[in-house]
């Protein structure tokens, strides 16, 4: 029996909770799975950024701010500083802790301790936790802290690549890849190597973190791909008028050769680009334009 099978077959202590890493997609109710909603509603502790807290209140996945219990505080240092004890209409209580980029290590440790104390913890991640989300941090921290006894479950969510693709049509219907342009944890040489390999291989490419070096990325791809290749630029897929970058959910079609001329539409962390392959084309029906990539050059008769 492998180590993985042994771990899977191990019994979770009855007095332990579970750490759920919950992907909420764009964050709005219609774009979140029922499982994500259920886990957040039923967990003892929720860790979420201010932005995601606002989204989760849209349909009462989180109780409103005025549900805070006056005079009640949590025992943890993080909760005392940034947390709130909330009471739902049925009388159940949850601790809400604000997630921030500067305290991810402390938040992970806090989550582990709460689970070992018997709490279910929902650590909220935008999009999908496994696509540039929170899951790798929590597994890395669990290994560093030797917290092998902490049960961890991933609740998947709709990621920007899929949400944005749905908004613009069917651009990902053939082989595609995602590449983050953030060089915070990896050098630009490595990013450039991936960009070039993806372009040469004719993958449809989805670029994340386009607020960093997107012009440089486009120029590298242009060295290996034709300038008339179709591109979609989209912001805050699935967030409608609540987009955080340009105050709205937007998408724009252009050709690769002119993609760097659209600086005003690259609004920040919520901006992604889909760069089509040699078969991707714009198709128009009676109502709007779509970006479409055929699965493999098939005609209707081939189906």
C-alpha cells in the first residue's frame, strides 16, 4: 500500500474539525457552487478578505455586518485584532477573520490550531484555490509546521480563465495553458521560457496578473505567433457591475499585433488575456461577436 493510500485510509480524530480551502469563483452568488456556499455557511470560522466578505453578503452566505455580537470576542490574537463573532438567524455563531496578504502565514497557523481544537474552518480563495489561489500556501505551511494531522479539503471554484472564456464564446475548446506574469516568486527568464514554449506549441494561452509586464509578454509571443492571431482582454469575469478594476466587467477583442495598444483596458489583478491559436477566429451571430477555437479543424459532418 502506498503512503498516499495509507494517509487516505487514516481516520480523522473525532474531536478535530476540517480545514476547507474554498474557491468562490468571482465571488457573486450565481458564480459560486452550492458546495462552496454550504461550507461557508456551516463552518465555525471563516477567513476571507474584505472584498470577498462583501460578495458573500450578497445572498446571505455571510450574515450582514450588523449580525456581529456585541461584547463577544474570540480567544485568538488574530480574531481580537481583525475578527468578528457573527450570529445567524438560527442562533449559530461563526468567527469571521479578515484575510490580508501580509498575514498569510499567521492565518494558516491560526487555521491549523482551530481545526485541532475542533472547528471547521473555511479559508476563502477567489476563483479556484488551485489556480494561483490559496491551496498551495496551506499545504506548504502544513508541511513546514509538520501539521500532518490537520484534515484539508479543497472546494473548487470557477476560475477567471473559464469565466472569461465563457463571456467571450468558446476560445478554449482546444489545448490551452495558463501563465502568470507575476515575477514575485519566479524570475522573468522562467516566465519568458514558458511564454515562448506555449507560443511555439500553438497552445491557446491565458495570461494572469497582466498588470505586470503584459506588454513584454505580448512582444515575446509575437516573435512566435502571427500578428493577426485573435486576442480577448477581459476584466473581472463574472462580477458584472461590481468589477474592482474598471468599475465593470468588460471584454474586448483585438489582434495580437495591436494588443499592447489597449493599456486603458488592462486594469489590474482582475485583468486576463486569452491569446488564441492559429485556428481561433471571431464569429458573429445576429446579436454579438464571439471568439471561437475549433477542437481540431472538424467540419459539422465529423461530429
